[in-house]
C-alpha cells in the first residue's frame, strides 16, 4: 500500500489530493510515506513541489 500511495502523491503532487483519492486521511498518508522511507533507507524526506507550466 505504501508504494501505491507514494505513486499517487508523486502523480498528483499533493498529499491531500492523494489521500482523498485513496480514502485515507492526510496524517495517515504522511505516516505511511514516512514508514516507506524508513523501509527503503531513505535519508531525506520527500519534497514534491508544483512546477510552473
């Protein structure tokens, strides 16, 4: 589930939007991503930013 949520966040560039689409709260989504980072040995937090188009 963690990887699927990560993909939603990356695709929509929004934790709130991804949480809404996956029917999970934003705090639950953030916690899931943090756990995934720990499992993968990530040393940095995810930074997804909207870019100018």
